[in-house]
C-alpha cells in the first residue's frame, strides 16, 4: 500500500499546529525571491516575486515528493485552504493520491461538458448524413432540434434518464403527431448506441421506453390495384386539363414507378433519350445507390412532348413559381385530388404499390421487381456494384409493363 507523508508537519494536542493568520497573509509582501510560508500539515503559501500568493500542499505519495495546488489567496481564504488540506489528508489516509483524484474530477467534469446529448447527437448526425438523402437528413435534425435538444440536449449523454426522454416524447405526442414521437425515439436509440460505441455511455436509455408511447396506427399509402380501375385512372390522367407539367409527371409516374421525390426532382441531364435510360444519381436516391430506370417508348413519347416546355432548363418538372426548383410533392398530390381521387383512394406513392402488386401477381421474378423498385440491399458493398443487376431482364419487364398499362387504358 502506498505510504503518504506530509511535509513540514507539526503536531499539537494530537492535531496540526497552524502557523499562519489572515493578518500575516494580508501583510505579506513580495521580495525578489520566492517565499514559502508554512501553515502546517504540508500546507504553505507560495509568494512569487510578482506578488502572487498561491496555496500549495507538499506531500509524499508512494515514495515520491508531490505538490497539490489549492488556488490563489485571497480568492481562497485561509480557512478554505485548511479545509482542502484536511480533505487531501483524508484521501491520503485511504491511500488515494490527491493530485490524481483532482485530475480525475476535472476530467469527469470536462467529459460532462463535452459529451452532452446534443454534442454526441450532432456528431452522430455528421457521421451519417452522407448516407442519407437530403430530405431525410433534414427531417432527422429538425426533429432533434425541435423536440429533443430543448429537453435533454444539455445533459451528459450517460446521465439522460428514461423519464426525461419520455417527457420530451410525450410533448411530441401532445401535438398530435405520435408517428414523429416514434421516429424521434428511434433516432435517440441510434444516438445512444453511438455513444456506447464511442465510450461515452454504457446503455441505450431509449430501449427502456419500448411500449411507452401511444401506438401508431399503420396506414398503407392508398393505391389502386384493380386492373379496370387502373384503366380509368390512366384515362383520367390523359384527360387532365390543369398544368401541362403536372400532367406530364402524372402520366410518367405509372410507367417508371420511382419514389415521388425521385420523380419530381428528375433532371434532363440524367436522361439518355437515345439509350432509353434514366440514371438517377446516388445522391438523390434513398439508399444512396445509382438507380437505372429503363424507358419504354411510351415514356420517351411523354418526354419528347415535355421537352418543348421545360427542355431548356434543369428540371423536367420545374415549379410554376420558379424554374430553378422542382415542383413540390403537394403539387402532384393536388393533381390527383383535382381528378377526384381522395386521400384514401390514390397517392403519388401509390404508383409503386400498383406496379409491385401487379408485377408480382403476373409472375415476374421478385428480384427483378425489387431491384427496379430500388429497395435497399442489405450488403452495402455488394449494392454499390449491383445497380445494373438484371438490367436486360428489367428492360424487358418495363416494356411489357408499359404495354400492359396501355392495354388497361
């Protein structure tokens, strides 16, 4: 066991005999040399030639001479300095090095400041943002900034309790958006797991809240999958008398069945009309993988008609307010509503469900369908090289799908 020895120690009636007084300390003047005035028990005042008066304690720990600093006089008074000395002596009596203990306390305090939930969350976000499409990333950070950071953002990540996190999520539920509360909980769980991986937390606090939130009713995005009704829908779109750009987007949607965001943000530079191919760059795809959409002649015809309206710009479907941005998701949805298709009947996303359901029913290879739907590949390394997988088969399938739609029309 380490041995602790106090320097400059005198005992009187079983205790340390103190030497210094406030009167003496106030009158202590600097000289051209360093002065050390002992108070007993290793405690002394260190007076520098510039006049600074610093409390220090000399002690021996495990055979090594060491010094502990308590601060400057008079900010740290004589009584406080003696109390700090006594605390250090109590630590030495337990074979604890006061200097090491002081450093550990400082490190713990610094870690709490540097590892708050918000700091760790933003670090996690920065590590992952490049793997998300912009709209998804924006939703995540906005969710955290609006609902989570105000409640637990300033707490050390390893001290956030389940009730504190639940309080933040309950406020989200109270706004009538339980689905957002569930997504925020999922985000928090990933942040806690990141904190565990980086050595700043020991457990996922969010895991304690399973079943604590109001269940979200699962609602499938409305889609028309009955062949006769599809034919009616296609004829209604053809007869659309609203904006020509919206009409072109709605006409194209069932043939290519990409995600609504991928459709409305389509750029002319991504299209190879002669090669009958649309290559959506990875940056715009949900799974951050290049996606190839074979274009049937029916789609080429729609594009050729559209070129006379928007071909000189960047986007196929520019906003009616500014051609420097694409149309919004609500614009396409409003087009369907104008045709008389309600919320529970058809959505823009519903064209994907339509294609998936009927192509599977018609016996097409499921792998071809999944690849054309751009569903995620679990093996990210494999997926990076698989965007052209089954391309000849998919070209054939997309052409037959286009012909099928025309037959329904």
